[in-house]
């Protein structure tokens, strides 16, 4: 396989990855705990888009703030996972002797 074909394939992989990421944002799943007292909605990018707490489990004046804090903390953890996986993939690619930084892989 020549370098031209390899670069063409790399471009196609980049396009497919971008498309998959766009589609992942459209996937929504629900999770719940405590018999439905705590509910979250998460998209395919592991981003929490909504948190709902049963008001009876906390002071009702603080429910909105607590929901936002849980969402923010969950999203921060998900971002750290994404970063760690991206770094791991970059290391694997580098170990194979490839430089795919032009298609979004880290060096």
C-alpha cells in the first residue's frame, strides 16, 4: 500500500469519526437510581444533559442547584475519560510508527 492510499484512507476514517460523533450527540439514554428519585439523561458523548431529583430527598429550595452540580460533575468526569482515551489512542498510533495528527489524533 502506498502513502497516497494510506492518506486517503486516513481522510475517510476522519470523516467517519466526525459523522459518528455527530450521531452520538443525538443518542439519548435515561438512567435512574433510588427507585426513580434520581434521574439523568445522557447523550452518546457521555454528556449529562439533564438531572432530575425528587424534591422529597432534598430541601426543595436547593434542588435546582444540586441538579446542576451533579450534571456538571458528571460531565467533567466524562470529559476526563474522553481525554484519557484520546491520549491512549494517540500512544497506540505512535507506537505503530504512524503520525495521524493531521486527522485529529494527538502526537
